[in-house]
C-alpha cells in the first residue's frame, strides 16, 4: 500500500466521531498527515517537524516518550505509552493512550503511524470540546479565536458565502476597519486587562441590501500557558432586539410624558384658582392706591406695595415650579440641592390641592443634600408620592404628610410619610408593577409608582416601601455629590 492511500483511509475513516487523532510521520520526523479531531483550528501540519509541534503541547518528560515511540516505529517496533497532558488551566491531567505503529510503503519507505485517544475515565474535557464544536458550527452566531497578535486562528462556518480557510492566519484588520476596528481593539484591551471576564459591545455596520445592522460582540481573554494566549470572540446579530428595545424606550418615554401632563391637567383648575387669588388681591390694592392714593400716608402706601410684592412673589413661585415640572429635556442633569427641589414640589402640590386641613411638614437633617439630577423628573416623583399620600388619607380625620431629608454614607435619603396605617403586604409586593392600581379605573392608571421607580433607577438611586413602619412610608435614595 502506498502512503497516500493510507492517508486517504484515515481521512475517510470517521475517526473524529470516535474521539481519535491519527497522524502519519515520515523518516525525517515530519508530519505527512494529522486529523483535526481534537481542535477545530485550521492548521496545516504537513511537513511540520514533530518536535516543533509537541514541544508547545507537552512537558519534556512526556515529549521524550513521544520521540522514543516515533523512533521505535521507524525502526519497525510497535510501542504503546500513556502520555499525560495537563489541561490549559493546569487544573486537570488528561491521560492519552498513544500507540506508535510502524508502516512500510510498497516503495519500501518507513513511516510511523500514531493513534492517540483519551482514556474513557478522562473523557469529560475532550467530550465537552466536541460538544461545544458541534454547537458552535451549527449556531447562527459567529465564533472566532484570535492569537495575541490578533490573527485569526479559528472562525466558525456560519455563512456559506464566506471562504473560511483564507481568513485563518490573517489579521483582524483584513476583515474590519475604521471605527469598528477601533471598537474591536478597545474590547481587546479591556479583555486583556480582565482575563476570563466577558467584555461586550454593540457594534453597528452598514450591510449591503440591508442598511444598518447591529451586532453584539462578546470577548474573553485566556492565557493557556505553553499553549499560548488567545481571544475568544462571539458575535451575534441583535438588530431586531436593539430596535425593539428602542421602541419600548420610546413608548416608555411617551407614557411618562402622558402621566406628567395628565397630572398637570388634573391640577390645572386648582392652580388657576391659586393664581387668581393673588391677582385679585393685587388688583384691589392697585385700585385702592389709584382711587384713594392722595388720602394714604406714606406708610399705608408702603404696606399696600409690600402686599402687591408678596402676591407677585406667590405667583412667581407657582410659575417657577410649573416651569421646572413641565421641562421635557430628560438628558439635562445638574448638581442641585434636593431640599430646594422638595420645596418646589411642596409649593406646587399645595397649590394644586388647596386643602387647608392637610398639614405638610418638611425636616432637613442633611449636611450635604447635593445630587446630580434632572429637576423636572425628581419633582414628578415627589409630587406623585404626595398625591398618593393625599389620596390615601383623604377620608381620615388626622391628615398629615411628613418629608424627612437626611444623608448617610454617600447617599441622600428622602422619606415621604403619611398618616395612613400602611399598605397590605400582598398589595405592597405589586405597587411598583406597571398598570397596578388600588384607586380604581376612574382615578388611577397604575403607572405612577412604576414611572417613579424608572426615574429614580435611571438616576442611580432606589425607591422602596417600608413595610415595617407604623405609618405609610416611602423612601428615596440618590447618590450624593460634593458641593461645587
């Protein structure tokens, strides 16, 4: 039999499914053939010296066994040996049953045929490799392995239009460029600095006949010691997911705006009443000065002017609070005293409710209440909590709301407490769910607390209900910033 015929038998002998690696080595100890059963890298072993390959895979003691086995086979002697290889993380020793067989071609040339197979008791790691490879090759995602110079070592066959083999061995820059390449290099840098961690980016590419396509790329860096350093990369198309999330965010923003403007509409009549009262006082005082100004003393005129100024300031405060509350630029945040926002919220709320029986008390025990916030959104949250408290205690004889501000360990806290007796435990687990309400369809949408939670979370804080408190208590916390 010719050696080429023997190699053809190995190529079509289904050895991969049997977890076996076959190799043919010539008299110069160079590979003529090696099956790619243990790794799915596209490497060309032909004419590679056996020693050059195995020196990076086995310690010297095991390498001696391999060299001796090959030399014996070339002398016509069959030998078997157990070769020990530690896995890439040096956590598990894998024993390989290795047979070195002599082969003489019909031309009289001598060769060594090696058969390497993991022992059944040690198959866990190797079998996992095969299972992973099967999953990888059949996945719609792109899987790639890069060496430390960012050359392709492996790429999965995910797209039939790709000619895979020419890509292997090439640098990543042969496939991508520009901003996408810079994002890739930044991902490599982060992965290198955090070995074993998954570093993920969203990348967008203009694809022919499709336009803008979004991909999620996840990378890990591993140092396999003598086997080398590699980057493992998975890229999955997530265009539909990205667009769906954008639509959800857009709908969420629209719902939040609707909730805010609905609240303004509900407050409009009371706000108009609160503005009309000081305007009426201003008009009366102005008429009085106009008609009887000559009869007034300087002191009386001064009193009426001060009264007009007080009413003007009252209107100004209402308008100022409304302007902050109705502001729509969610991206604008600035360092603000939370106590000033609370004062604006209380003023706007009291203007809207016009209920003299309700007592509102605000205490500030904070040494530093500076926070980085969007004032309009935080006013929306506080007014929502005040409205909920007012609705809950509307029929109680003792009606009060307390707002307590304090700071601790880099956080600013605001407790909103009302004279109610709390919330049933079963209901309390649902109050932040979207569309859940206890107010009935005519009065509540079930969006208020859910929107509040979204706003506070977006600010890096948290909002919660205290089930242990004697009275109904909600707590907001926000990250503290240093005063400028």
